[in-house]
């Protein structure tokens, strides 16, 4: 019920968004007609059509996207004709003739057939095909859920509720607008001029949608005006988790739970299988990580350093590798990554997330600190606060009777992708390429599990990305069908990383990176040269950009010279 209310309020707020402007002329085209026979059927047709189209988009497939594209073209033609009928009564009379038998005349004359409920509903359906509401936080939440869960009664109901909220605010505007138009016609005798003005506005709306302004410029303005309001609504329903209080050295550590069973591990590396019982008497640091996660990679130098520094003083470090992508479940891939990353302590492969669920964990990386009695005494999520974590380790070792602990804090000289992030809070956020979690895509709709030719737009807004060439987008990755395909991203950050993998046959894929249309030079990442050249040889995270100076906004482009590459996710530092 709370989510339904949130969806409804998000729809109501669309009236404040500039991207509603292109459909307003279609809504007001019948403002001088009785609301129950004209306005209401039109708004219902619009809401139901939008919900249906959005649900089909959740199903995915090229057929759904083609059908929507053709439907939009037909709707543009129909509504353009409507605009012409408003401009000229002669055109209206000529156009209406073939529709008389169908009871769907587009004329604005106030006769019985002009007031047809079916005519108004048809106008609403056409408007619903064209309506592209701004994907603010609330609609983004609904569409993400639809993509993850697929088409269902629940997702359709949420989308209908969102559209109903928009229809409510438009209905209020329509009632007020109708009274204003009637007053103008009575007081000024300006009925014909009002009609023609509406015709011009309808044609302007058709032009705006045809040029993509409703999903481009107007979307950018809209997110700036309503995004904050929507985010506050979401936070009111589900507040962000409160930050963990900072511990001072020597503060008592509470008991947070018991070390759960480790029996669910699917494989072990660097050590025979461990159990919760066999770890009794030891201070244990459990590190949840996965090898393509940039936050995990940046925290790893500290975990390795703690393992080396305190291994002779009773500390056992246990890495729990919980995969985010399917390729991270492969034993060979993880074995290679563990070796390449210099991890020598025990690693449990948690492909079934049994250990993850036992800890009720939700984050990468996540560190849990366990005392010799098997009690969880502290936890930390994400990067940072390394000195505090080391203080916890020392405190637990001291409680266990360890003396003469080595002093100071570890200070790993991390290089490459393991180096600490820039600290720029305005940097671009993690971006997934697969359709299940894709956001800020600027190349139209994404076809699900179907080969499709994408065309990169001429310009991207900040934090937008796009595909170019023939790609087959799956739930967690996009695979290139033919050489020459590109991915373009307008990002902000010092570092840009992209999780990539070769095709199913393992053949390396050559690529070339450009930044603002030029070779990266001094801004190249560790996995390419100054000319921007590199090769995808295994499934892992590739550092492609490290800006030598600053973290400013840049246009990133990667072109693949061979087919077969799989792209998974962008991360930034």
C-alpha cells in the first residue's frame, strides 16, 4: 500500500515537470467539451496505454520495442491531423468524413458525434503512446522493479497507479482550463482563435516529441525541478540507513550475533574447508568481496596487510567471495583472480549466497569482526575507516590475551586500480549495462535478449551513456555482434573502470579508447596505453581512465575492433 501511494504521488508530481508540456496541447484540445464524455475517457486511455506500453517494455524483446516505435509513429500522424483540424474547419470537415461511420470524428464541432466517448478514448490512446514521463527517482524505482521482476499484475498495477496520479493532476488542470476557455469565448468572442491557438500548440507538441525534446532537454530540466521532492518522498518511506557511530580506541564492542555456519561454501581456495567451530579461539575477520567490484579491490590492500601483520598473533582472515555476475561463479576465474590479486589467506566461494544470507549481508565489501567465542563484535560496510577497523582487530586480539602486538597502522602503497578513490562525491555512480539494472541510457529503449542496432545520439547529458552498433543486451551484460561497436559515456570522476569479458570462445577482443574524441595520453588507465589501445583477455574489471589532473566531466568512448565482447558495468573513482 505504501508503494502504491508513493507511485500515485509520483504521478501527481509530473504536472510540475516541463517534460509534460508536449502532451498538454493534446489534453487541452477538448477542454471546451463536457469532462465526463471527453476529458475523462481521454485521460483513462492515456493512463492505461502508458501502463501497457511500460509493462511490455518490462517483457523486453525486439518485437515489443518495434511495436511501440510503430505505434508512436502512427500516434504522431493522428495527432498532427488533429492539430490541422483545429487550425481549419475546412480540413476538419474533410478529415471527419471517413470517420463518421466509425463514430471517431476528429472535428472539434460540438455535435453528438464530436462528443463521442470513443473518439476521446482514441485520442487518449494516441497520447499514451507518445507520453514519455521524466524518469525521476519514483518512476525510476518503478521501472527498475518492472525490469527486475518482469511483467506481472503487481508491476502493471504500480504503473497504472503512477499514470492515474498523472491523470488526476491533468484532470484538475483540464477542468480549470475548460472554464477559462469558456470564459474567453463568452467575453471576447474568441472561440475560433482559441481553437486555432490550440491547433498550433498541438502541432508544436507533435514536433517536440518527433525531435526527441520530451526525452532530452525537457527531461534534464524536469529532473532538476522535481527530483528532490520525489527523493524526499522515497526517503520518508524508506529512510537511508544511519551511519555507524565512530568508535574510539578502547570503547566496548557490543555483541552483534554469532558467526553463522560456513558449510554452504561451494569451494575453498588456499586452505581446506573451515567451520565456525574450528575457528573458535581465533579472532576472525570475514571479508565479503567479489573480484570485479572496484570498492572491494580498493579495500583489498588493507585486508591483505592486516592478514600479514597479525597472522602470527591469532588473527584469521577469511575472504568470502560472493559473486555479483555469473562469470564470477567460475572456479577458474576466481582462482586466477585470487592469484593475480595476491590473496594468500583462505577464500570461501559462496556461489549460492549461503554464507551471505547467514550474515544477513547486503554489501560489497563488508567486514565482520569475530571474537574467539564466535561472537560478531563489529562490522563495517564499504571502503574507508581503516584505522578504526585495525583498532577493532587489536582490541579483540588483546581481549584474547595477545600481547606485544606490532604497533602503528598499516599503510599499503596501493597502486593502479587498488589505489584509493578520488573522494569526489559528484563523480558518476556505478552504472550497469545489462537491462535488469540499466539506468540513464540515452539510446532509446533497450531490447531484451535480442540483437538490435543502436545509434548513439549526437550529444549526451552528464551521466548518460549509450550503445552504438549491433548489440544483444542481456539481463546483466551487453554482447557485441559485429566489430566496430561502441559504448559512449559522459562521466565525471578521476577513474573510469569497465567490467568486460571476451566472447564465449575466449578469443581476445581489441579495443580503442578516446576521451573527448582524442587519445587519452596521460589520462590513460592501467589497462590501456597512452594511445588508448587495449585488449579484453579475461572477465574482469579494466581500468581505462585515470585523469592526471582533477575529476572533471569528460566524454568517454570505447570502440571494439573485434566482435564478441561482453560489457557488464561501469564504476568510477
